[in-house]
C-alpha cells in the first residue's frame, strides 16, 4: 500500500485488513476493515496522526521508510488498533513526542508501556503549528472511550475523527465511491460501537457543527469528501424518533416459539407494522444490532431452558440492553412445559433501556386458540403504541 495524497502535504497511510473477520474477539467483520493513519508534513514540522493495529505494523513502517523525520505522533485514541504501533514508530523516530488528551496519557502508559517523558498532553481547543499547517485538538469523550479526541486541520479544512463516523470496511478507495455499501458499513459500525454513547454523540456532533469541513477523515473505512453524507446519517440515527418497526429476535427448540413468532409477525404486518425477525441460531449479531437502531419495539421470543430463557435469547437481551437503542417498547413471548421464569429473567435485563414494558405472552406447550388471541392483543397494543408515538 502506498501513501494516498489528500491535499499537498497531507497523505493517508496505514493499512487495509481485507482478510480480518473478527474485531476485539467480538464483532463480526464481514467486509474486513482498515486502520487509517495520516501524515501531515508542514513547512517546519511533521505529524503522524495515529498508527495501525500491530498485525499490520510492517505495512505502516514500509510507508514511512522514506520519511526522514516525524516530530509528533498524535494519538487520538488509545485502543491498540490505532495506537499499537506507536512503540515501533518511536524506535524509528526517537526524537518524536506523542501528543494526546490528558486522559489518554495514562491509557498509553498502561497499554503500551510508553515512558511518561515521551508523552505531551494537549488541552481541548489547543493548537499546534506545523509551519504552514495548523492543527486544533478537539476533545470528544466517549466516542467511544473517555480519552478520545479529534484533530481539525484548519488550512485544508479536514476533520480527523478517529473511530467517530468511521466504518469497518476494507477498500482501496480513498473516498466514498459506493454510497450504499459505505452507508451499510457505517450503520453497522454505529450500531455495534457508537450507539451505547448516543447522548455523548449528540454533544460531539454539536461541538463540530460550526467547523468549515470539506473532508472527514476517520480511522476506519474511506474518507468523506461530502461530509454531509455521514453527518446526516448520524443525525438520523441519533436524533430522530424510532421507526414503525418491530424487531423480533427469536429461538425455537421444538416449534412452539416459532409458531408464536410467525403468528405475531403476520398479525403485526396486517396492522401496517414492519417486522424484522432474527433467528438467533443463524443471525449475524451485527445485522441485529443495525436493526435495533430504528426499531420502535423489540420482542424477544424464547423457549424455556432449565426454568430460564434460552441462552441465545439471553444474549439478545444482553445485547439490546448494552447497545441502548432508542427503542420505546419491549416485550417477551415464549413457551414452557412445567414452569418458567424466563419472562421475568429477560425483563430484569432491560435496565439500560428507557422503554415501556408491554405485558409478555408466555404460554404452556404448543399455542392454542386462547394463546393466538393473546398474541393478537399484543399486536393490537403495539399498533396502538406506535400510533400514539406518531409513527403508524
């Protein structure tokens, strides 16, 4: 991979990880990812913005082989996919200093064992003069760690946002070419990583709204030469009320729960509600996470296993609670044979959701006429709630 020129004196370097399929031993990467670093060469000083995951360190170091000096390494975020190669860069450029937020200093020392004397902390709004290029540092806590910051390059009107506004997408394109592909990748990224911090995202979107931005340069995925493309998407995901959608993550062992899910799905659709069911035995959790962004209602459907919910249903409830979508309503449906506390177990997991609980429908055995009537009542209640919210 060769450096890609963004503006005179400003290059995108880093690495594309086409083959990576799992991030943090947790997040599926169906389209790989990239680790974007940026080299800014001013008339008097040179700055490297972030590095790459150590798995791709040799790619970054090859790009730096003809760079005679680096004065500053800007660490926007201490997570190792961005910071992990800083020690190797410091070996090559022993006079370089690492610049970071005040909170990031301790993280870098703990995670990378960087010596304290190598680190200089910068304040929110502080500037750095590289000669003919001026960097302004903008604190952006909790997108998605507490120490995160952005850098704004005044002369070229480029905002470097690290993880914020990025996408796990392996591509050789410098800028967004396929808008549909990038939109989906960015939405998945938002759902899995940024959505739990929605209130902080609101504050940080407000913090950059008055900047004159021509290019947004994140640390994952392509750059945005039309900044409104990604900013408008985030405003929709963050600010707008949820849509007329019911998401149903379900798991069925012997057919009872599947029959309930199918009946409820049909009943909801007949009332003009969009339904997105997810069979948890085969579901990509990233797809489920994306669906949660827009859903007004979540209904988890589970059989009973050892008196509790099926482990996959428990994980779905845990995921929804951890991601904290703007969902307005939640409920549970399921079945049991001799006894169950699955509905209570799952209900108690929704501590982070500011959502109204609609009475669960939990039945004994295979669904019967009275059970179908209860499911009809549930769909009627959901439709009424959606109308009251103004989305149906």
